[in-house]
């Protein structure tokens, strides 16, 4: 949670922002003034936060604009969750207008008892608390952060988190993917799908990736054993059976792909609305397949595992595009196209 030292806030922002950023010096931050298109995002000056006991102040060098940022900013969420999201994050506008979950940067200051010291390079996720589309952010002792791998730049480290955490949590922890099993990844050229291909290979699976023909070479470079171009081959007509299907797209979902699952196979629905969650209850009771939905979760342990995989060369971040902080609206526009291949990164340093 970001620090609040109860000092007056000089910037004319909401009370929430006043409490969130309570330092004396200013910093640049991008705020979403309302739900809507990319142009609701504007740059402004906010007070620089201060690290308290056990906390660290990170000078953010790079941050991603992820699908999660797109959903919160636009209000376009999986079916059945519109009202839930508005209740959680703000009905008419976001209570936390500074978006950004994933980052890489350098510790500038550390409170007493903090796990990192000034000068340490770190990366990770702020989760639902967001706030990484700013020059500085405070992280507490339980934050999902780890030391940045030395072989990655800040841009690469920031690109690793969103897709990497989701893919690792679903494949290893939720799906229990085992060496020798057959894995099908739907949306294999995206941030989650690209990470899933690499993590699947690292776990010893035979991996088939599904993407457009134009992205086939990219997916092959991630290590896929086979690549299916959905614009040339109907995936639903495949004669193969898979032990695990990871669907990072949501179309056609379990109803359209269940016949491709082996007996007792697991379908990992990364993009799932309320109907899919209700369907999971029925499917899982049948015992024939397992339909896995829900939040992937995040933790410092997951981020540290990603760092280890990156250090060993098992996981390489995929970057779609890089924008200057001043052009963060263009970064949002790129994500809105739904055509990004990998992470969209914003460089926070001038």
C-alpha cells in the first residue's frame, strides 16, 4: 500500500489521491479521469510519496500498459462482472486513477526493516492497487516484487510480469502441467500466451501454439513444437487431443474446444466471465474434464520464480512496442487494438 504520512497535498486531486501520494516533492503521473477511451488518460503532477517503516520507495524506470489496465480504464470486463468491478474500483470513475500494475525500477529510499536497500534494482507487480504509471511508488513488505534479473533491461523486466505470473500460476500451480503432457495454447502470440508457450516447454510439455499466420514465426521463436494458424486452419477441426488447454482469448472457449481435451484433461480459462465460472461448477462435478477459472493470483514467490526462469534463459520477455511516458495515451491506443504481440512498455525516464 502506498505511504500516507498525513501531510497536506498541494495538488488539486481527489481525497484519495491526496492520501495516496503524500510526499513534499512532486512527480509526474498518468491519471485516468474517467472510464472510457485512451484519451481519458492525462499526465499531471502529484506529490512524491515517502517510504515508511518496512517500505521502499521505487523510482520506476519502466511500466507496462496491460490488458488489465485496458479493462479497468475502458470498463470492458468479462460478462457478468460489470457491476462488480464498478463496486470494487469506483462506480462513475476509478477511485485509484493511477493505473499500472507491472514495473521495473530502482530503490531510491528504504524504511527501517525493509527487505531491499537504496540502489537495488527490483521488478514486480502492484496488483489491484495499481499506481505504477507514475515516476515513483511505495511498496510494502508483502508486495509482489523481487530483485531484477541482471540479464534483463528494465523494459524487459517490466514486460515479464503480467503474462509471466498469469501463465506460471495457471500452468504450474492451478493446472499441474507435467513433463510429457500435451499443451495447447490459444492466443500464443500475446503476453500471457507467449509466456505460456515458454513456461510449458520449461515444464517439459509438448506445446502447440495457436496464433495468426503473421505471428507464427514469433510463436516458433518462443519454442513451440507446433504452430497452428487459426486464419488458415480451423482449430476446432484438429484431430489431436491435449492434456491441457490454456485459453488466453476466450473464443470459442471451453464449449467450442472441449472435444480437443483428453479424458481428465484440464481447460485453463484465463479469460472467463460469470457464465464460464458457473459452467465450471457443472464441468468439474462431471469428473470428465476440469475447467479452471478465476484469478491467477500473485506473490513475491511467483515473481522470484519468474526471475529465476529468466536468469536461466527459460523465459524471455516479448515486447510489442515501447513508448515514452509522454506518449502513454498512444500506449493505451496500441493495447486497445487487441493486436499486440507481447507487452506494451512505457519508459518512465526522460
